[in-house]
C-alpha cells in the first residue's frame, strides 16, 4: 500500500507545481513519485527501451554521524550490508547474483549520506531488487565477516595514504573546529575500527548493529527504481519488497554551525605533497548555494573567476608564466555550511610569485564586486544550462538512479531530475552577498609544494602530511593587491558558441553501420548518420597518422609537447566552445595525434576550422614552450608516484606493445630538448600525414565531406602544402608481442615510490587474436570467473581492496588480467593465490550444469545486445573498430551468433587449452611490483621461479626478441 502517488509530466522550467517532476523535453520516460506506508519516498522510472534495470537507495546518514572513537563506522556499515541477509544468508550471494546476471553493484559513504546501488539485466531485476531490499530489512552482519571487512576498509585507506587529494582534503578538515564533524577522519582504518575500540573495551560489531538500528529508518531513505515494466507493475513490486523496512521516525541528522571559527580563518598553510608540482588553494566559508540553487550564486561566480578567455584571471596568470590551470567553484558543501574554493596549478615561477597571484585574485574579486552582477552573463549561463538539460543523452540507468536518489533528499519533487543544473532566477542581491563573502577577512590559503620539504613543523595525524601554519591579516593581503602586476582584468565577452539551432537534419540515409564515404591519398572518411538518438549533436574523430611521431623517445616527447602547445594556443578561444556544450580535445594517439569534437552540431565546424588553422600556422613560442616543458616534465616525473597496480599494468603494456617507450627514457629525452628542437621537428612530423576521420550524428553527408575537404585544402592542397601523403610503406600499425605457447613469464620490479608499502600483481594470460568464436569463449570465461575471483581473493582471503579480473584487448589481441594490490601480502604470494584460484575454477567449470551454462550464455548475450544509450557510446564502439583496423561493425551480432552455437564442452575445452594452470596453449605473464615492506621477498621469489619459466630482466630487450602478431590494420 502507498500513502500517495503522483504521475510526473514534463513541464516548462517555470513550472511551480511541486508534485510534478520537471524532465527534459526530449525525455520519453515516465516518472511517478510514491510514498509507502512506512514513509519511504520512491521515484519510479519506466523506460520501455532499457536493456538494464537499476535501483539506488540513499540513506540520509553518513560519516558525520560516526560515534567518537569509531571513525569510519558509517563506511564500515556500508561494506557490511553487502554480505548477506536473513532471507538470503549465503555470504556474498547478492554480489554473485548481480554479477551472474550481467550487472554491477557498488556503494559510497559521504559526510551526510550513504548510497547503495546496482544494475542488472532486465529479466533478473525482480529477484535482484528483493535481495537489495533485504539489506534494509534484515541484514546479517556476521561475526565472521566483521574482521575481514575491517581489513577491506583498512586496505582501502592504505591505497589512499599517498594520494595528494585525500591528504589535502583531510588537512583542510584537520584545521577546523574539533567539535564539528567536518573535522573528522571519515573513511576509517584498522586502528579506528578495531585496535582502539578493543583497547577501550568496545565491541565494533555491537556498535555497528547499534548504528544501523539507530539510523537506518525508512523515513530518511529515498529510493529510485529504474525499470522496463509499466509504472503500475513496478509500483506493486516496490510496495511488496520495501514496505518491510522499519520506520523509527528518525530525523535526518543535522550538524549546525560553521566548521571554521576565527582561529581557522586568515591562515596561510604550507604543505608538502607527494607529487611534483605546486598548487595554491584559496577557500572561503560562504552561504550554501543549496538554499538559492535556482539563483546559482556560486555557479555564476565560479564561471567568472574560473573563466579562461582573454581578460580573465587565468589568462593573465598564463601570460605571466605563473599558472597552468585554475578552477573556481563551491566545494565541501552541506545544508549548514559551504566553502567557495579557487585552486591554481602553479609553475615554478608562479610558486615564487605566490603573493602576486593572490594579489591578482583579490583584485579580480574586487573588479567583480564593483562591476555588479550582470543580467546578460546570467542569461548566457541559463541558456547553456537549459540546452544541456533538455538535449542531454541518456546515461547508464545505475548512474541516473544514483544522481536522482541523492537529489531527492535535497530538492523538492519538481527538481529531482534537475538538481542545481538549471539556473533560472536572476537575483543580483543573492549573488552579491556571496561575492562579498570572498573577502580577506575569512580566507584560508593552502599552498602545496615539495619545496617546503624540511621547512614545516606540524604533521596531520591521519595521512602524516607535513605542514606549517601562519596567521595573515587583511592588511597583508591588501599589500599583495597593491604590489601585484598592473593587469587589465575584464569580464568575458558574449559567447558566440552558444547553440541556437536545435533542429534535426532530414537525413535520408539510414545506414545502421558506418560507411566509407570518401577516400583520397590524404584522408579517409567514415560516416554514420544518427538513426537512434535524435539529438542536435555530432561526434567527430580525426586521427593524424604521422609516422615520425613515435619513432623514438625524443620524437614521442616532442609530439607530446606539440599537442600540449596546440591546446595551450587554442585555450582562450576554445574555452568558450567548451562552456557552451561543445567538447573538444587534442591528444597523442598510437601513431600520431588525434582531434575529438563532440556536442551540439550547430557551431561545431567553426571550432574544427579554428583547430585546423592553428595546426597549419603552428609556431613555437619560446615562453610557452618553457612552461609546457616544465608541466610535461612534472607529469613524467609523477609516474614514479603511480599506485603499484598502475605501475604493473604499465609494465604489461610495455611488454606487449611494440611502439611505446619507457617513461624513464622519455623523461631523459625531455631534459635535453629546447624550443628550437620542436620548431625543427613539427614540420617534419606533419610532412607525411594521413587523416583517418569518423563523423557521426546530426550531420548530413555533404557537411561531413565538406569538413574533410576543408582539412585537405588547408593542410595538403594549398600552394605551399604543410602535409604530403604517406608512402604506402609508411602506414604504421600497432603490433603486439606474441608470447610463447605453454610458456610462463615473470617480471619482478621494485616499486618506483620507496614510500609506498603497497605491492601489486598483474597476472596476464594471452589467448588469441581477434576471432568471433574465441572472443565469445573468453568473454564467457570472464563472466563466470569474475565474481569467483573477487569473492575468493578479496572477500575470503582479503588480499587487497583493489582486486579484479578483466578482459584485455591490446590492438586486437585478447587475454585476461588478474589485478591485485595489497598492503598485506607480497606479489609472490599473491601470484600463488591466483594459481590456486585457477585450480579451484577447474571444478567450477567441470561441474557446471547445463542450466548454469545456458544461464551464463543468456546473460552474456543480453549484455552484448545492450543498446547504446547515446551518440558518444555508439561512436566509441565504431571508432575502436576503425582504429584497430578490424572494421567489424557487425561484431555484436556475429559474437552473439557464435554464443548461440557454443556448447558447454567447447567452453571447457577452451578453458583446458588456454586458461587452467597446466593448459598446453597457455601463455601467462606475471608482473610483480614490490612495495617497501615486501622488497626483501623479491630475491626469494625470483629464486622460486621454475626452471621451465622465463624471467624477464629487461623488458625492451625481451620485446625485441619476441615474434609479433600480424597487424589487423592493413
């Protein structure tokens, strides 16, 4: 039974009827709000076209409610609820059921909310929803699982210890009122959840159950159910499954008061980060925007202070050579407090001019205060947001459900889908109030730099971040303002990229796959009209195949800097396009560099032509070269601080891919390069080029051809051509190292960050080159083995928080990767556990019933037939086929056909031949990265390698000695 129901209809942005959900004009889904007898508020969504169903439950209690002395309890509870329930007592059976039916599940704990969510194939939704509901009705938080999951929480914390974002976030919390929950350490670890409570005679499990009983009440929960069935049927299901949740009439916990007193304001904090670089973060307590979300004061100010066009603060800092990035906006907000932050990435020179930079920031704020709040700027913001909202593509049901359920606690029903994304009420006084709060009187300045090493006198207790603190006055800041450079800071100009034409083209071609529309010696154009999504958007990919780009470490680095400088030169112009919903990007590709454009098609060509013109007229500006070289150098240096599992996956790629170079060699090459080297290199880079193009969406054939013809006219066929066609022998293709059949390879390496205690293993099994039947067998193996891997290695053995089994596709060569990172066990032990798991999987496959086999096949088919939700998803798939050279645009149908023909015995034969421990055709590679606490194990592990196995001492030499798979790109 329900207390009330309200069907949602699409309304205009000015609708004032609170009971109706405002939805995008192009959204055909149906919505209904219901309230169950236990006061659980629910939004039902009907999408007849969906291939996945999803649900998200948001509970209005988070880490702020952790009891003193049990930091992380709310997060620990989030972990524990996944285990089992009285109705479904088998441990981890929920996750197993979801995984076996094509779904995924996760949860997160924030300061004031905990959110649980899953998605699954549509025909398994009812039972999955029942299993999900039981977490909130009768969960089993067993004694056996308690310590295991405390270890998982601790492992999660261990991986964060060397993350600068976690470290700085906690430092900001540390420097606040000790009696405010903002001050807390909220993720928890072994110390807070076991060691300290035990020492104080506190039973963590008892406290966990007490926390659940006190806080998990239906009246402070909000549920979103995204289904395929009609709303009446879904409503009946929800009423049946969720009305058993207790309602103890809890109030949503509130934490009044500001986290910062006067003692915590007007401070300058110097902190030592892990990564190379310098960052300045300026923060002010402000009035929370949530109370004025339709007026959007922080969004308005964030757009102005964070603007990157000419006349902006960032542009001024960039010209001075002091900054490489700037972000401004609201952060760390709640219903009671909020912070407005300005974060600036500094160059070395900028670090030396910190006071000037702060002076310019406050000078810019003063300009905004004096110029007043502009109606036309707000109207532009409103127009951009309205276009983005009403023409948004669909996203994954699970992401959509999470977004909405977290909104339901905060916003009136009408704005559950919108949230704060539609500024619609111009109110200068509200904006001005927040603007006036950005004053020297209540500022907090956090300044990160490795140069502060050895100059600090304090340590943050949870992450051991070294820092120092000094008080500053408004008079000090006034002096910085007065001594800052004389820079003309201006408001932005009107944005010419805001789309106004949202009409859909009359596309006569209804091709279901991309067609080769045009081919010359200069380029090739693949074209795919939009036949599914009917949005005024386009997707463009262009890969500039330049053989010189990856010919050596020096060339790879010079190509990298070339791309960085292109982005740098275009920034002031392209920033307007990006803010207007036209995403663009330039990046290195496997054989050159690539250009991506996606978004509203109305003015896309204007941006495309600007980018091409910038390529044609490229010149090296020595001052910008110096800044970009410094930035790129730090990026390469920071590879040293990657997490161990990332290092291991990079080593795996280095073994397999024949056209990549070790980052250490690239860093060495970079140190010797100057502006003149780049000026000499770029003409040679571009001198031989082929452009592979893909254009899709709301674009006519003639438009697509015209775009590519324009590129050829500018780069290839003008009187002084910049580019010439490739010779046939110059078409580079990616080729992959072919490991030996029946061979086992090992690579052992010390972790590059001596401070990192975590170790990692990547256990890679190479199987075959692209072929539909083999692909399907491998994918089915991964589906069946994935949950068993996670359950055994993560849940039972607690090897580490990061534990996964995933498919690997290196340029069309398929395999699987086991990835485990651990602070507890070394790589040698982990590898032995993977081998043991593979032996366990033998019985799982040999004893699989015909019904289990058929169920797994059906699940995989359903997953493969899942429709693309938006133009980007569709384009990613087709572009991958073009890039790899396979051009199998019908891949899904062909692999599904292979699955329908597959017999259980064939899958077992595949497992026996390629996967199991002693499989005759097995090709395995174990990449072991040792953290400092396991380093002493490395020599012993190497000695234990069987004589039949191969130890890789030098990756590049090994790669050169191995045969390569033939290229798929002919």
